[in-house]
């Protein structure tokens, strides 16, 4: 099993999984999500063990008060652990362990459904730590580049004045001040303090302001940005968590969870701001070559890139190679 498959990844918004099976993709593998009679979500490899049919084309059937995922081809039914409970062609047959569907641990957190590809139920979710209480899920955004390219772009501040001019930066403030990179206990890099001028720091901003940033890499495919506007230590903070799903080595799905103390601004307004920011990032990300993040040289660096360089070293120490070169 590859090292990168021991992490948790968000594959769908929790609200999008209803009464019908939901097909998703992770690491170029097709999965199916479904909920049982208690509302508990489950994840299987999207392949019936009988003849390889997509289980996502089937249905959730409730039999004797118990929800089961039914294959559309021959009607085999599976419980939440993947055990085959019934084969209609042999109604008196007790299916053996070899008739089971392959299940994966699935958890619900931060408005998303998270899967561990390698089946390790003890794998930890990326933890954003203390954040404001209101959570707004933004996305998904599909982008034709590798997951590490997306994370590195999120950690990069020197593109603000050019890619996000008038929003997160302007050409009168292009200099990147010196900042310190601090490694966490697991070697994940972060920047405890970074100060920048932004013409519109958030969806609620009506004017420019100095913004204090705190960056933290949470896992190879996730990171957190905490913002505090102005010099008031009591000012409302916002935190943006980036969650990237590696669909293929050069294709990713991107989610954000916005954590905010603002209870008044409509969710649609908050999402529109994040949508506008990522719409500016996407064409730049998809233009980068190679699409896979180079870990062994081939790209020039400067002092403003120290967090990006630390992130690349972190991927190497974690043995994360998917979407890198």
C-alpha cells in the first residue's frame, strides 16, 4: 500500500449523500457511498465482487428494517460492513466471506465525508484546531493539475498582487516580508505570523486592511489559513481549510471549509467570494508544467518561497509521491 493512501480524504459533501448510492473517485479508484437506516454513511469500492458491476448503479433497499446496498445486475445485497447477506439466485445459500464487497472506513466531519483508502480505521482526520464555530463548505472545484500543486498554490502569498489583484493583493504591495517557517511535531510546516495588505480580505470587507495570516499544513493534501483583520486582537477571525482530493496524478478535486464567527452574512455570499478567488487560481494552476509537483529539482526558488520549499521537503519525508515528479 502506498504511503499516501494512509491519510483521510474528503470525497463528497455530507449533504449530497441522500437515499441513493453516490459514486466518487479517489486515487483513480471508483468508490460508492451510501447511508444505512440510521443515516450512517458507508464507503465501498464501486465494484460488485460477483461480476464487477458498479454498485453505484444499484439501490439501497430496506429489508426487515435493515438497509442494504443492492447490486443492479444480480441483486446481491450487502450490509454496511460489506458482508453479502443475500443472493437472490440462491435464496437459501449463506454467502461466505469471499462474497463480500470491499469496504473503506468513512467519517463525517466539517460538512464532508472522509475516506481512508487503505482501510485503516485509526487514521486521523486533518485537524484544523480551534476555529470559529460557523462552517461553510465551498466546492467542489475540479482542476486539471496534481493535488500537491493545489496545496502549494494555497501556501503561496507572492502571487496575490498578480493573480488576485484588487482582491487579496495589489501591485503597490508586492514585497513578501521575511517570515519564519515552524515545523510541527509530525514535520508539517507552518507560518505562525505573516502580515499582508489586502484590498478585500474577505467577503464582508468593504475596504482594504492589513491582515495577519497564520498558515499550517495539516496533511500532504490539506492546509489551513487563519486570518485576523486589523490591529484589534478581538477582531473576528476567519479560517479557510483547504482539502484536496487526488482523483488522478494530474487531476484533483478541491474543497474549502470556511470557518467564521460571522453569523449574519448569507452562505451564498461567502461561497461567492471563495468561488471568485479560486476561479482566478484555476487557469494559472492548469497552465503549470509539469502538472506534477517537482520534488527533485527543475524549478528555481527564491527566499519568498521558503514555505513552499518546506512543504516539498515535508512530502518527501512523508513518502507522499502521488502527483509529484
